[in-house]
């Protein structure tokens, strides 16, 4: 059995509630189960070290002046004060590969350490920053069209990703984009699901009211105002016995609370409360057009809940349209599709069919297979490194020979 590469993993998020953090936690869990050598570098509430067998974890504290990007996510432009400690930790660990999860403060630090120590760099794509930029900062840049903002941020992001030798993308659409625009070998790194945790077995309903569920951040880029259009379509067709269950927190909650007539806002849920909530949904509604994958869609399917998603972003690759879920072309179609599916679910046979198909689809996504493919990408990265080293050696040999001949 060949030795697995030693990996230094620089993750944007680990303890927060978001897709990157969830994937990172699952990756660390996979590493611990397989007893593989890993150095995990991430931000924490205080700077500390922790060693657990072959796993070494280094948390570095962000400063008080760190820029707030989200409810829990920060970016510290002064994080470089930890550079010497991080450099020493990576040097002593002696990884074969450094893996970063994006162009955050942590990612930039990891990329620079890789450059200084001449360690091959792998970068995974988790967030469509170019689309987020339009939603979050478009109003502050009135002199630029949304398409210009998106194109500019995408170009800058791709330049950062060009620092890596191998890239990882969450869906086929992004894989093609990254490989075409950067010229780097790009592999799929989808997401997995704990099907033992998220399961229809947790369903326990005491009422017959139709539950439309959403889980995630309540932020502009999630396109949650489309839910108002859904409600308008429901009321227009005479459907009143429904309720939106919105799990999460963020700046859009106040607006949604004012404009949705039948909605319950639970805030962030974790553990059994979240698991039971998923299982009790009748339909999962996810209008986001910016998600690179959509972990929450997969969690809904695993809970036996069909989903309605948009034809933009990663979720459309998760559901099998008209089988385990539905893909809407635009906001108008999204609202109409929700109405249509609610009527279909009134048929017990169709309801059973959709719930079974949703569960079956989720069973196709195993974390172990996801991370085994990541290690295959590491092998490719190291193979490329060996080829480059041989070519560099040949070049040096030719240069030396030429120099010797000219002297003689």
C-alpha cells in the first residue's frame, strides 16, 4: 500500500455555520478515521495548538479590527502577524501538499507559505465570490453594471487560483470554467452527506399544514425575496394552508418578516433540532442562484424531502429534475413550480414516489468517496511536481553543458 501524502490544510472556516466549514469538518473527520497525516490551519477564538495522533491543528486568532464579512465570518488584513509561526509549523510538519479553500486571509497565508517553502499548492473552490460581490456591493458601485462587477471579481479570483498547481471544483460547470480560464488541471470535489444523521426516520408531524422549508444564511445572495413571489402565487391560487419554516439568520430576516404572511423564523438550528426540522418539511425551497454546490439541498433530500431549486449554480446538479426535485428556469417559474409540486404532493402515491426518490438520490453522495477523489487530485499534483522537477533538472544540465562548452 502506497504512503498517502502529508497535507497542510488551510481552511477559511471550520467552526462557523456555512458550507465551507461543514465540508472542512467532514474532511478532518475523514482524516482522523483514516489516520492520515494532516496539519489543519484555521482561525479560532484564540491561538492554540492541538495534536491528536497524526492530526495537528493550529488555530490562529483574528484581531479585533478584522472585517466582518458575515454573521460569523471575518477577514483580518493583519493576520500576517502570525506568518513566522505558521511558516515554522508548516516547515516542521513537512507536508507534500498545501491545500487552501479560497482567497481569504487564511488562504492567502497558505498560498504564500507554499510559495516560500516551494510546496505544491492545491486550491478548492467553495464560494462564487463574483456573484456574491454583485449582491453585496453592487449598490456601493453605481457607476458599474452588475455584469462588470461580476466579470472583474471573477477575473481577480481566477488570478489567485492560478497560483495553485491543481484545482478542485464542486460541480461540472465550475470545473470547466476553472480549467478553461486558468489552464490548470481541475477535478471534481463535490460534497457528501451523513445519511444516517439526516433521515426520513426523524419525521414526526402533529399537524397537516404544508411545510415549505429553507435552511441557510439569510443574505441577499441567497435570493430569498423570491419566496414572496412564491407566497403571492400560492394565495392567488387559493392555497392558504401552508407555512414557511425559515432556518438561519442574516440581514434579510427583517425584510422577509415584514413581507411574508405565513412564515416562522427559527434562527440557527443545530443537532437534533435541525435534523427533525428537515424531516418535517414537505418541500424544500431553495431560490439561491449563487451557491457553488448547495449542501442544504442534499441534507433535505437525505431527509426524504424533494427540493425546488434554480437553474443557476450548483444545486441543479444535485436534484434529478421531476424525480427527486425540480429545477426552475427563473423566479416566475420557481413560484409556479412550487404551486404545481404542492398539488402533486396532495396525491399520496406521488408524494411517496418523490420522497423515496429524494432519499435514493442522497444515498449516492458519500463523504468517503468525495475525499478519496481529493487524494487522487493530490497524487496528480505531486506527479506534476515530479515532472517539473525533472524538466528543471534537464534545463539546468543543458545550461551547464552549454556554459562548459563556451568556456572551452
